[in-house]
C-alpha cells in the first residue's frame, strides 16, 4: 500500500532564503508525482508535474526532482518570498491509478 | 479558459440528510476526480471518472457515490450524513486518464465546504 510522507510538517524561514521541501513514497511503481500549493481555505494550485520517466521539472523559482529508486522527491524554492507562504502538498499516482497525497508542509516565509 | 468550478461553495446540513455536490471541469477535460480534505486525515481520494465511467475508487463507504455526465460534469452524493463527513470536498479535472504516455496534471476547483451539524 502506497504511503506518502512529507517532512517537516511545518517550516519557517526568513525571506530570501532558498529552501527544500521533501516528499517520500513507499512504492516506486508510479506514473507521476505532482506538487501543489494550497492557500488557507482554498483549493489546490498545481505547481509541477514530474512523469515517472523524468528526473526533474522547473518552473520559475521552483525546481522539483524525482528519484524513484529511493522513493523521494524534493521541491526547491529559490529566493523565497512572503507570497510563497502556503501549504505544499505532493501527490503520487500509482500504477493502480490511485492518487495518494502527503499531509503537506506548512511553509511560512518571514518578512 | 475557465477553471474548475464547484457548487455550492458552502453547505450546512444536519445528520441523516443527504447532499449533492457539483463539479464542472475545465473545457475539454474528460477526467474528474473527487477528494475529501479534513484536518486529521488530510486529502483522501474518493473516486475518479472518465468518459462517464468510474475508473477508480478510494476507501470510502457506499454512502459516498458519484457520477459523470456526457458533458464531463460530475456530481457526488453523500447519503445519511454523519458528523465526520464535515470536510472540504475538492474536485479536480485533467485532460486524460491513464492513457499510455499521457498522464496529465490535475487542476483543482476551490472546493465545497460541507458542515454537518
């Protein structure tokens, strides 16, 4: 049974710092992994999607990597800004087509 | 291009009642998924529809059901509501589902906040 873990559950960093969010999964037989952000009381905004055949994806200040063999993905945020404060979620789509989400990392960027 | 829309945005019901939530996907998207989000359990997958067929189902009781129409719009229904059903229900759409080499990203709606009293 696929399990997705995100550590830490919460993180506070000063504005301008680079930071890394972690996502680990137990079953490496996946179709893809997707990173989202969620603002309080809102839906999810897709950030990056990495297919199982890919190693990384980049969008602006965001870079996501995928290492299937070790069951890990990281989301790198460069030059953090207060507007980056949100909860970041990773989701894995397994070969059974079920999508499993981690519990998220609550990020707070200190001005 | 309009995003995923969900109606209603907020709903208050009492135990034992039933509720129907609606989701309109992005134009051209044929796959719709539903999720339940609670503070304790996080985001949990309910079911996924593609071309009016349920393709996948999470581990929820039979009180939770759904359907998809020919225009890809989807509804989910919860019967005999319980206090524990209070949650944010999220709908997501994607272009395709599980087609070889075409696993598309999901786009989420704003959610329906259901409160059961």
